[in-house]
């Protein structure tokens, strides 16, 4: 969905639902495995001086991989966002340009058009929690054999006690 910025005089409203097939998985190791429900968009693009403000809400359900057990599960979210867009001025041949403090909160676009799909995907990724966990009591994978502990118990020998006392334990076993 490409938005032509030079045609925005006051504001442009985008109220739309993106189908489940809109999200294309680029890599099988990606955290997001696809959409579970259509993404509901309510976005407003407006001019703010020399900048453009993209502000809105995204809601829907995505299929993500659990960080403990690696099983896919549905994660529902609703995220509000606000992004400033700036069309950069043509610069001289400077290779590195220092950004000012007020430029740290903006995205730069190339030309007078912006790809809204890219901003939407970025906001979906930013709305993910730091750790995606399928359920609060997820046991994860066994570090020894790799079995999913939510489905079955592993046959690995479980060591008990604090490792600092393992030498003392071996002395007690050899003594008696």
C-alpha cells in the first residue's frame, strides 16, 4: 500500500483489514509465522510542517513461536503507534552525517511516497513482547536431550543440589 505524500494536504485516513495471506514469511526461523486473524488498521497520515505524521492502531492475531518450547501459538495484540516521516534534503558528498536529537524519533523516506506495508510490519514486530511464551507454566525444552517437557518427561539424569557442593557429595559417597 503506497501513499503519495505530496498529495496529502490535511490528512488521509486508512481504515482497512489486511487478510491473513498479506503477511509473507521470509524466513522459517522468523519469530512471526503468519497471521491468525486479519489485521485491523486504523491509520491517519497528516502533514506536520515539513514532516508527515503516521499515527494509528493495529489489532489482530499473529502466529508466533514460543521462546521456551519452540511450539507455535496464537498471540493477540492491539498496538497504538506514532511515526514521523521526513523526506531528506539532497546532501553533499558527506559520507556520515550526525543526527540531531530531534531526528532520532523520525523515519526517513526516499522520494515523496511511503510504503505503508513496511511501517505496519515494523509496528507488529515492535508490539511483540521481549519473550514470547505460549503459557505461563511452559516448561520449555530439556537442555540435555531437547525433548519438549510440556508433552513428555525426559530420561536425562537430573542432578540435585547446588553444584558448589558436588565435590563434598562425592567425598560422602566414597566414604561410606
